[in-house]
C-alpha cells in the first residue's frame, strides 16, 4: 500500500538528513539541514502517517482527514521537496568554509566585552514588559527587542563566563519564559529557541552523535507532550478566567496523566505537525473552485514588505487569514491560526508545474540571506552571526505565507543590522570600560 511505502520513504529520508546534519554540525551551523528536516517532517512524514491512520481507523474517529487521495498529494509534493533540497545546497564547487574562525573572533570580542551579554539580556527582558505599552507603529520593534533576550543568551554561551554563571542565567530565563508561555498559552519559544541554541553550541562543544540524538529525542518528546496538553489548557484558560494559569496548567497535566494514551489528544498533536493537510486543501480547492492567482498575492507580498504601513494603511496583513479562505474555501474559527505556507501559495498562484520553481527561488533567497549575513560577520562584526536566529526563527517552517515571511525577513534584517551597527560603534567604549581591561 502507498501509505506504508511513503511512511518508510520519508522516515529514511528524514533520518538521513538528520544524520548528515549532525555529522557536519561541528564544522558549520546546520541551519539548512534543519530547514530540510522540518520540511520533510511536516510535509512528508506526518502526512503519510495521517494517510496511514486514515486507512486504519473508521472515518468518524479521524479528527482531520486528508482531503485528497495520497497519490495526488505526493505526486505534487515530491517536486516541491526536491526544490527545497536543491535550494539549500551550495551551487559552487568551492569547498564551504567552516565556522571555527568566526567562533574564534566571537570569543575574542566577548573576552574584551564580558558584560555585553548581560546588557542584551537586561534589554530583552525589559522590552517584554514595555512592548504592550508601545504604540502600534512601534509594536514590531518591541517584539524584536524582546527576542534580544535569546540573542543575549547566545552571547553569554560564547563568552568567557563560567558554566555555573551560564547555567544559572539559563535557568532564570527559562523560568521567565515558562511563566510568559503560561500567560499567553503559546509555547513555541520554549522549543524553537533552545533548538537554535543547540545548533550554535554544537559548533563550539562538538557533542557526540549519541548525545545529540538523546537530546533530540527528549526535545521531540517534550514538544509532543506540550502539543498534547496545550489544546485542553487553552480551552480551560478561556473558560476559567484570568490569573489562574498556573493552577489550570497543573490540573491539565494531572488529568492527562490519568489517561496518557488518549488517542484523540495524540491525533491533535499529530495534526498540529501536519502542514501537508493545509497544502492538500489548497490542491483540492485550486483551480476547481478558485482560479490560479497568477502571482497576485506574491507581488502584493513583495510590495507590502517594502512599504511601511504608515504609507499604506490597508496593505495585506501578516497571518494568512485572507488567503486561507480564498485558497482552501474554509473559514477559520476565532483564535485559530492556520496558513497555507510558501508551497501552498506558490501552487495557488502558478499551479503544479511552476510551484517548485517558485519554492526554489524562495529557499535560495533564504540561503543567500544567510550567506550575506555570515559574510558581514566575517568582514566587519563577528557578533552579527549570533543574531541570525532573530531573523530566521519564523522562516524555517512551511506554515506561513509569503507576506508573513517576507515581512519578518525584511524588518528583522533591518532591526538586526541597525542594532549591531550601534553595538559596533559603541564597542570601543565597551572595551575601554570592560572588566578584562580593569584587571
């Protein structure tokens, strides 16, 4: 059956990508191995598992069935995954350089500026509290500023402070972020940012494959448990009023432990990973019910990313609500976030033949953006390399549409370059007053 063969194929492909990424991770940041792994997981492996479950269970027990036959879906998907793979590999015959020279420069910088990580940590944490009070025109700057907290942690890990200090600060930040997650009911940062820190730390500490696989297994289990809990938790928060988040969370966990094998909850967790279901809805709806957009939404996305809202008040909103209904025919419930992703939008605009080319162009743009930032770090300001996650963390999945992705890429890059330019200009002052020079 096609369900079993696709599960086997995508599982082997995912393991091969993960193994290769781990093998090369001590020499350079495995950012695009992560990108490929997430694409294969959310567009390939999880949808194939969904098709398998759908073939084994009665229809009434399947929470979110795949809307088109498996052969149809995978025949359109494989060229897209091929384009993603081609876009993330070097096209030059020149052997890629390692990141070790850059890491040496970073350590040298931070040895001269030992308090810089704590300045960034303090700024980032303060902005988490001040951002809600900013005017709407500055709200995005506040969001980026809050993420400086995680960038500060990366600076701390590459600095000369003892591991006792680093572990203590990490624990405090993690407790703070858990508290924020419980208040907001959004837990993504608790998984995404530690994953980024693991990628960076591996370039410095070079853990064994066994250790990395163990850490990765624990991380996947943690994410799965969060996905199992969070739907009940959000519903209970909505019903239980404000100021009771911690109590509601612990009650949710306790109730889950009484029935940990609840199949419906695990299906919900699997469905959350299943971006392929969203893509299949686009394949089903376009062009049968909605004609191809012929580049309309993508041209609007490029314009919207370049023009500030103050000059274009009604420009397209990030989040994909409009194009979701247009290209799937389904209305979203209140407080539900779903999107068709770059592959879905590429298909909805240009059809199955040109969609892989559009995906290839997008992925290659991400590759060039990273290489450009890395080159700037090599030539001018090594610490810029530690800011890459602030720009790339929402660009790594296959869920968001082009206007959301491009809007963040442009604004995040501008914010990062301006912030790093200010740090670069004040670096002499920071070195002059550093602890190292006073000894």
